């Protein structure tokens, strides 16, 4: 049985979930940024799964509430331009231009106008499934561990942290850091806004708030979107995700 929200401090849950060699989750994500981008280019030139990135043992994908708590900036923005993936010659040439719309968390004045990912073209220019709340966009699973291409003109909810002074993906491999939200009533927007409300409560009250909302949604039996949102609340109440790979055993003594 996983630990539940409310029985463990969220900061402790994030440290346990990260599974990186360093105890500083944000610094660890920053250190991973360029290896992940390099894996993106490797996956274009090599067959999978050989090109796929490999998270460190002990790493667990953040739950949606953990991702919401961990991100420094949660930004609703529209993609207005940038470098198409097939024209990007190196990781540092990847760029999309965005028009910030609203900051659900953080200061809109601090929002970036560009992000270090590329424009999606052809068969990769696919939007997020608006009724998928558990898994990241399919492009996160084709080699780079994070979604690194977005369609021109799409409106997305970005979860961002600063990496070496620049804004980039929050959450680590396979997180829902960049998902398309076509309308203000998108289930993903609804879920994140509620998780932000919960995070503003004293920690001792959060589990009850999640449970009450879950129960209210379950009562709407003829509303399939309400049931999807209730399923996601159940996932948050279940606590941190299991590691993708177990942590390595400690090194033997030198004796």
C-alpha cells in the first residue's frame, strides 16, 4: 500500500519519488536536461528501443499533484512559431516561440517567450488526448523521455522550472509537463486548478479535500468526464508512483 497524501509531507514525497543521486530534485532535473535533449536526436537516427533514454534506478514518474507542487511556473500559452524538428541541427537550436496567456502558478511577468523544444511537423504534429489524465503525450515515449515537439498554433499547459537560469520542463522523464488544452473546460485544466487549490490548504486538510471532491464527482454517474477526474483524484490519494526501476543495492563494504 503506497503512502497517501496527508500521511507524508509533500517535500518528503518528492525527494523519495525523485530517486536521483543528488538530494536536490531541481538540481538533478537541471543536470538531466541536456542528456534528455541529446536522446531526442539519438532517437531520430537509431532504432528504438536502443535510442530510448533510461531514467536512473529509483526514479518514479511524478503524480499530477506532485508535478503541480514541484513546478515553479505553470503557464498556459499558445505556440506561435519556432524551429521545426526536421530543421533543428543540434539540441541548442531547438526553439518554440510562445505567447503566454495566464500563469496558474508563478508570476506571468516572469513567463518565457521561448522554450528549448521544437515544432512538430507531419505525423508528429498530434495533440494530447483531452481525456487522458494519467500518461504524458505519446511523444514522451519515443526516445527522449519528455515531449519535445509541439504543433504550431496549439494551446498548451506548460509546467516549468529554471535550469541554469533558463526555463525548461519540470517533473523529469514521462511527466505531463506539456499537454494541449484546447478549451478552458479541458479536464486537464480543471484538474490542475483544483490541485493548486488543494496545495494552498494546510497539509493536514489536503487528503480530506481530495476525498470530498472525488466523492462529489463519483456521484455524477452519468458524466464520463467527472468519472475521469475522479479516477485521477484516486491516483493522487494513492500516493507516489512506484519507481520505474528499483534503486540499486548499496555498494559492498571495501573490507
